[in-house]
C-alpha cells in the first residue's frame, strides 16, 4: 500500500520512479501473488465516515490529494454498511496496472537485501520485511529489530455456509441500500454452544512462528491490540469475545426472532461475486487442523470450506520517534525515507497515507522544492507527527489513526461538550487545514 502510493505521488509530480518488488521472485508465507498492494489480512479500509471517525477523515484527505489507493478502493468497493471494503484481487490488480501504465514508473522485480548508499529511496517493506533487509536496517539503526505479532482471519466459501442457520444483516441495519445492509452474514450461538466453543478455542493446538520468528518472539508476545488472535482475547476471560467480535447486539435472527443469541459470529463479504466471506475479528494462531475443527463448531459453518485459513506473522517496525526526522528520513542516512507499517502506523489506510506523504516529500526534495509543513491539525499531520516525535519513544507501539492524536480544539469546553460535537470540530478543522495545505503545495510546486 505505502510503496504503491509513494511511487504514484512522486511520479505524478514528474519524478521518475523505480519500484523494487521482490514478489513473486521471492515470496512470503502470507502473499499469494506478485501484485502490488496485495491485501493479506482484512479486505476492509474500516469506516468511511469522514465526519465522526478519524480513519474516515484520513480517507477524505487521501481522496482530496488524488491518492491512488483510495481511487482504486472506490472503484472496487463492496457493500459493507458504513465501512469501505474492497474486492481484494481486482483491487491489487488495478493498482499494479495503473503503476505499470504510468510513463514515469518502472517496476523492477527482485529483492533489495541492504540499505542503499546512493540515490533517493523510500523503504516501504511493510510488516514482512525480508530477513536480509531487516538485518541491514537493524545494523544501521544500532538497535535490536523491533517486532510485534499480527494475525490473519480465515475466509469461507459462501456456498458451504448453511443459510438455514445463518442470516444476512449488518449490525443495527447500517447502510444506505439493501445491499449494504446485507453485506454481513451472521451465525448465532446459544450459551451452551458458546461455552463449548470457548473450551475448544482455549485447548486447541497453536501454530509455530514462521521464518525464524520464534527466536525473535518475546516470552510475552506483544500483539497489536486492534488485531488480537481470538485465543488471546478468550484467555483474558470467557466473556471477552461476547463483548468483542462476537457481541450479539444490533441483530435479530429471522429464523428465531424471539430468541436473543448469546453470541454472534459475523462474516463480511470479501469479493464482488459474494462467493467469499471473511470471519470478522477472527484472527487466529491455531494450527490449520485444529482451526478448521474449532471453526466448524460455529452454527452455520459445520460444513464450511475455507478459501484461506488464519495465520500469525511477525510485524517489523522501527522506533520511528528516535530514528526518523519530520520528513520521514532516517536520521543517520537522510537519503532514505521510510513509509507504511514499518514506520509504526497500523492499518492499510494509515500505511498508504504515510506513503502518500513520503512520495511527495521525496519528489519535492529531488525537484529542490520546499513543501509546506504538513499541518498537525490534519489527520495526516497528526499521524506523521505521532510517529516522528510525538510518541513516547520508550513505549512506542504501532498506532491506528484516532482522535486522541489530535490537538484539542479551542472553545470546546465552553459550549460543545459532547463527543459528537468534539469529533465534528476535529474534522472541520482538519479538512480546512488539509485543503489549505494542498493549495499551498500546488502553488509552491507550480
């Protein structure tokens, strides 16, 4: 995501770009293709609400900046209530095709194993940075490689789901159209089924780490809280899943409208054909055999056929507050910028947003132009400020964009006290700041 967006932005500013992509020559356990911007976890860009949600505001800012990732996501959008979900394979193919067709972009397959000494570079290798390049980065930064562990949710073939037990409905019937309101599929559990499911989950065989990850895994694995394996959630208390991804609120089972489910497993459409559904919030580290057995305990999934089972992987990231300057350059090697998840942002949108900024910053430097400072009151600015100095370095962990990263808005204490008013004030201020920045940038570049 980040590398694709960075390349697009720089090329759009008139700077020739070479994309070095190691896939498919050198693969990873999580990727299936050699396409750029391949989605390996969820197919969702999360909320598209640009008035009350920070990630939706980030969508708005990227669209305003003619971001490739958001343009392509909109073209391949799937019904998902208030969320922006995409048909993942056509999405990645379209991003790849757009970059291949750009006259200033060259795609050079092959692995980069060391930090380059000369030229302008953006490292956007994501959470699965190759072992060799990761070692080179660690050697340059003089610190142990930092990592937490992330997990992938399973995907189910729709025709293997028992619709006499499951039903279509988005939570609280969110969505403007019937198609959006039925973008989610629900599987209900009574208390006995839920208890048996939790027992099986807690006692299931867990997977080993990939590619030497076991050696780097600390005794207490530092998972990202927004993507916890379901077993880890269950270990925090038997009722934890019922208050998380399996909460039964906002749903009515048409098969038994008078019976309130004890818990509900939701699946979200994963492709435009509606032939694939991913199990929402069900990232897991169970071994494949145990995983299929446990997941088939879910009512409606007794005969489920899986297009992909879940998995766990290392997620490498820098201690960016100590290593990167405000221009996202490596302090010890300023010809190198970093972008995406390796900088310590979490999520597709946040990663692509940092690619957007890195691409523009690198191109401006090459063109000997000075970009105005990214406004801290924008979502982009709040996020890049957090990773390049706003966060506490000693406790730095990957972060999704959220309104907690924004500076307080003057005047809220006097009259606008509610959260809704506060979020609206943040978004109004951010949109004005971002629009002004884009206008200034256009004048400077012209």
